């Protein structure tokens, strides 16, 4: 081959590599701006997922608490379940800009997947039910790392409660603004063409007696998702009164979680089915492994703890700007 042709061939090869690089970055989602040391320090794995032989779990806490606090309430259930488990301590008690908190979850899922060498099942409460869907929408590489999402009382379409509590004269934490029904961030997310992206199984669980996230009844419950298995606690256990935080540890929620994990499958085929729940699911209020009296004490104290936590965090007079990358429709959004 002539020298000139060799040089031309080398240039073409280099250009091919360079042109392929942006596609790889796009498939992985936005670059993470939080320092890696901070992201890694936030991940905690009380039940080691290294080389897991069963599906590892990522627990995602809700607004106003640390991952440590959220995990403590359900610790007995996770230990009784026996699967590896991790969680994340998000900034400012998970009241920071959701666009920033998302990076912590992205890193957490990637690291747990790398340690376990198998897909992760994600279970979250409130904002912790919204955030997994958010990261799976905008970071497509996660869709091959997650088997199931179980979202309890998720703020998927925002809450209509407390609409007048955030204003220019009454500042709120960034995440509060972003979870109000009609927020700019939720508008951007819910404008995407798929509410359950990827070949991931999505299950939502909600309670009519949720005192924080509403509406939970009617034709368009805020916690439900198109393409998910949407479960109403009172539809399984009529007359049950389950609070917002209590949804995380309710026996119906945990039955949905364990059923979804036990039945692999793509999309809705692998989501939870009420028909497979144990006949005695309504005979106890909380997940197996939880002491009823102790769990009630935790839940009764939760409001005061959340209030004390959020009294110390930064507050802003308006919703944070939605970043351009989250206003776009990501590549590979549809299931594949």
C-alpha cells in the first residue's frame, strides 16, 4: 500500500473512533458533575453485595431524611429478606436539587451492579420512588443494570397538597419545589415518551390515606405510572390506613417487592401481581421481619425527625432551573 494511502486509512480510522465517542457518552447519559469521592462516600452497603448469588437491593429514601434513617425503619425487613442491600445518603437530607441527587443514585446503582455482577432491584419511598424512574430515563446505561423498580408513594406526577406553602416570600428546599404538581422538572420528565423506560419491571404502590402525596384515587393517581403494575394498598387490604412514610414498610408494599424480584421478566411481565401475594398479606400491617410496636414508634417519630432535618437545609425562593439535558428526549428512550 502506498504511504499516502496508509496515512489516509489511519486518519479515517481515527476519525471513526472520534465520531463514535459522543454516541458512547450519549448512551451513558449526562456526565456526573459531583466529585467522585463524594459520590462514593455517600453509598452504604450494610449487607455486602460483592459477587451476590441473589438479586441485590438498592433502597432509596425519601425527602427530608438520610439514607441511614430511612434504612433503619425497614432494616429488619431487609435482613429477614436476606438479599444484599445498599442505600445512599443524599445531600441535605435529600432536599437538594433532584437533578443533583440523581447523580448520587446513578453512581450508587453502577457501583452496586459492578460489585454484585448482576442486576439490581430498586425500592424507594416518595422522592425515592420518583428518582429511580428519573435516572433510568436520562441515563440509559442503567437499564441493563436494573431488573425491577418498586416505587412506594412516589411523587411521579407531583402532589397537590401544600401548593401554597412555597413562594418567593416563603422559600422551600429545592426538592420541595420540584415535587409540587405542575413543577417544571416534572413537566420535563412527564413529557418524555415513556413513563417506564427500558426492559425494567416497574411496580407502584400507593395508599388512599397518604397525608403527603395526593391524589391517590380517581382515574389519574399521582403515584401510578403508565406501563407499570399499579397497586392500591386498600385494594388489597380494604379499610387499611397507611400513612405516607408507612407505605414504605407496609406488608402490601413488601409483598409487591418480593413478588416482583421473584418473577424475572421484561417490562410488565416481571412486575408484581396481587394474585400471587400470600393469603395472609393483610393479617399483619408491616413487612415480615419488622416488630409492629417498634415500627409504629419509628413512624410516629418520623414527622418530628423530618421537620428537624429540613429546618436546617438551604431554601430557595423559586424552583431550580431545569437543565437543558433534562428537557431533551434522550436517545434510546423507548424500550428495547
